[in-house]
C-alpha cells in the first residue's frame, strides 16, 4: 500500500511546490514587513537562504496569524511540512534513526521521572532528541522544536551548505555518552578537515563531495550520496541480537540482562519488543550486514577494500573485548543483589531483570557500585568501540579502554569490601547476644575500620 501511495505523494508534492513558487513571492511582504520590526534577525536569516527568495513564511506557518492578536494561531511546521517539497529526503529521514529519536528517549525507563524542562522543555536530553518526528509520539501539545529537519538545516536560512559541515553534527554528537565530535575532530580525518576544509566546495551536494574533499566528514560517511537514513551497523546499544560468535553470545546475555531486555533467566522481557522499533540494536545479521557493506563501500573510495574490512573488523573485536570486561562486572553486581549483600532497591517492581541492575536507568541507581557500572557502560564502553570506528587511537585507549579497565578494578574491589563488611556484620549479629560478650568491642571496631576503608576507596 505504501509503495502505491508513493507516486501519488510525489505528484502532490510537486504540485504544492509549484504552487508555492507561483504564489510565495507575491505574499512575502505580508509577513516580512511586520517581522522586519518584530524579529528582524529572523527575517534576515530567512532572506539569506534559498527559500527566502522562493516562498513566503505562510507556506510553512500558515495564514491564520496575521496580527499581534492572532499570534497564538501560528502553525508550527513538522517534518511533513518540509516533506511537501522534499519528499525524498523526508522519506529517508522517516526510515532512519533520527526520526525515532524522540520515541527512543521516552523508551528509557526513568525519562518520565526527570524534570519536565530537561525532556519536554528540551533543556537536557530533549534538546537533542527533538530531532525525532513528534507527530508519531502523541505529544500534540508540543509547540516549539517539532520539525526535526531544522536541527541540521537550522532555521531560518535552512542552509544545505551548513548542514554538510561536520559542525552541524557536533551539537548533539559530543560529550558524555557519544563523543563522536571529539573522536572525529582529533583524528587524522578530522585534522585534515580542520586544516583544509575551508577550501572545499560546500555548495556541492554530497554525491559530488569527493571532487573537492580531501578527507571524509560525518555526512560523507554516514549520509553517503545525501541519504538521510543515517543508519550504522551496531546501533546505540552496540548489540546484534543474532550473534554468530558463541563466546560473545554468553557475554551478550549478561549485557542484555543489564539493559532489562532479557530477564534473570535469559527470557525476553516486554522491553525486548521496544529495541527493534527504536532501532537501538540490530536484530539479525542481515540487518547488521547491510549498513556494514555500505560503509565498506564508502571507505573503499579512499582506501583499499581489504584495509577497510580489516579496520572495521578490528573495531568489532574491540567491542567484543569491552563486552567481556563489562559482562563480568554486570555479573559481580548481580551476585551482590542475589546474595543479599545489596538491599533490594525501592523501585524493584520496575526492574525487569532483577537481581540484575538496570543501566538504562542511567544515574537513577540505588547504590554507588551500580553508579560505577552504568558509567562503565554508557561512557567508557561507548567510547572504546566508537573511537575504534572513528579512527582515534588516543581517545580509544585513554578515554575508553583505560577507564573501562580501571572501573572494572574498582567494582571488584568494592565487591570484596561489601562482602567483607557483610560477613563481619553477620558475625556481630550471631556472636554478640549481649553487649558484654567477649570480643564484641573488637569485632565492632573491625566493622568500623572496614566501613571507613570502603568510604575512602570510593572515588569522588
């Protein structure tokens, strides 16, 4: 059905675009004459772009607002508004991961518990995830930040040249859990761009980019030929559910339990059904292989295919090694809960895999050792394998692998301390029937020393 509707939509889009071209300029002064005084910089931005000479503000914002008294009637555009003229790009966007960024954010278990300003207000996670399509989420009351396309083609110039530069991706793809900008900009690819990029032809479409580019950009690799799908092999969680490596599969079971995707017995939970629609993982090897082969083709424009395959396979192996360390740490924390060393958290009914912790709760954990674990996953594991694919050896070694290993040592140390503390507490409970029992004071002092050691050992 969708395939049959595509030609119809294309024809309607062309007719609408033609209508806009014919009527836009005649009505342009209705909006811009007023807004040249009210919001002059917006008008300047709009006029500086290609669309400013072809359409009127009302083509995107509607005609219901024509004075200060009707400002609440202004229409805020969505991706469908852009799709009326850019149907091909909108279709690619809707099939890709950026369109479900809003949905993926609300799939996280504790998003609902965060201050509204961080999420719906777009001051925190929502500030980047607003690139997702809102009309599919039910957030009809949302007023600002509902387009998606303008996260890269920023309003109101909507410059394609701006969106082709790596800095357009930097706003979201930097920092704690996905430091791709730091990885790229300090890699050899990035250093070539930073030193030579001003001489490249940014007016050329991505399909012709290699005629002037002397190194790849984010868009050249992830939007080859201008494709707005933007899908990579591993996905955000760095997991393929269908895993051919048997040893890796064993570790992946622990990894998936820490995501709440599998329960403590290894059975799928209700959360399992969310990861495929949100494109957080790759469900089959075919789903994983398609973007891998596309990336091999991109890399082979500059490198040999053999070199490209070896480099990407080395990245796969780095992820496998990181999972070995992370899975061991997951099992250590789960065992502490299973053995009653750690108390049941207040939110135990929300944990689909208990006694396994839920790292998708992020910083809303019940114990410091769980805080160590989620940072180990979301910061260090991510940086270890993402840096490998972004060709940044220093970032991979010292911002990923090294702190990953360091945190594994800390978790093992805290495990020993917590168990020793629990053992001493049990000895006190069973052996001290009265305060005057011989050795009671010495045992109590020992417990105090252990507790102090645990506090001192924890990092600030």
